C-alpha cells in the first residue's frame, strides 16, 4: 500500500486529538508544528463546568472486590 501524502489529509485532521500520536509517528506533522498549533489555541477553561460523576456498576463500599462485609 502506498503511503498517504500530507496534502491529502484535511487540515482539521492533522491536529485532531485522537490522531496526533499517529500523525507524529508517521511524520505528517512535526512536534514543532504541534507546539505552534497548541500555542495558538484560546484558553477556554473559564467556560468549563465541573461534573461530578459516579462510575456505573461499581459499588465503592471499602471492601475488597465489592463484596459485603
């Protein structure tokens, strides 16, 4: 199979968080390009809201293996 050229990959896919490791390992992007991209991102942490969640199907009762004492 012939390797894919960077020009055939959409720009939004080059820095997709799910694909960054693969794009770095296959030299579609360099670590320097990644650093430049990350430095241009806007900090939106003030717009975030913390969500407290509980894992489904897990009972945290302090006993080993979730068994009753």
